[in-house]
C-alpha cells in the first residue's frame, strides 16, 4: 500500500512538471501574437465575448481557461468518467494561473514590434514545448488536461492515432473560437497542424522515460 501511495505521488509530480512545460509552450504562442494555440483561440473567443457583453473587470484569460476546463470535465464525467483523475483537476486549477505567470515572466522576450522571423521561431519553439509537455502529462497516467482529454478519449474510443484525432479536435476549437472573436493566425495554423504529429513522436519516448523513473523508485 505504501508503494502505491509513493507511485501515485510520483505520477502527480511528473504530471505537474509536464503541465508547467506544456503551458510554457502555450504562453509562447500567446506572446508571439500571431494567433494562439487552438484551445486558447477558444478561450480567447469566450473571454472577449463575455468581456464585451458584461464588462466584468475580474475576467482574465487564465480564469476563463479554468471555467472552460471545468465545463469539459463535467461533460466527460457524464460521458466517460473513468478518464477523469486527480491530475485532471490539477490541470484545470493550475493551467490558467501558469499561463498568467509565464506571460509576466516572458513578455520581455517578444513584443508586437519583434521581427516576423523571430516570432515564427517563438511559435515553432512553443509548438515543440507544448507537445513535449503534453505527452508527459498524458503518460503520467495521473490525469490529463481537460482540453487534451477530449483528444485522448476520442482517440481511444475511435481507435485512431492520437495525432490525427488531435488535429480534428484542434480544428473544432479554432472554428468555434474564431466565431466568438478569438485571434487566428500563423501560430494557430502551425499548432493545429503540428502539435498532434509532434506529440505522436514524443509519446513513446516519454512513456519509456516515465516507466523507467517509476521502476527505479519502486
């Protein structure tokens, strides 16, 4: 029993490391100002819609991120609750604040006046970092970020490659977010087209690393 608690704690720690890395990538997309990653296009659209309709000063991108994650969790609890784990709640609670924190810390490295090649580099870097962190979260088996969970559930149910399903899910987020006023640009296209396939590359690598860490700690 003690060993089970130790493994559970280690899996949660691994998840939080992956969560932080993934949201570093998300923040780079936001700072490049060429269109954010697909999920945050949806968050951005919802945020801008509610901010314009209500004028609520308490709204932030991070807080809207938490609310949408919560709604996704509620839907999946009804559809397929076995996928919801403690890590899913951690992703929901800490994802938005991590983005807000990284935005403050990293804002000096890129601005609206930065050269386009530099912005594209930031976007490409963000894509790789996001995919890498996301696969750590998935393979931690302690829960998955609510937005990524949609792709994970559909991939399992449809028995299709995660990369292909992720592209379809991302396109859905983009369409809804764009309709609500989210910013779509080069970064959105890069992310929607590349994050799924890049994640497919990292998934087996991180699975081996995580299994090795767990085995050594047992």
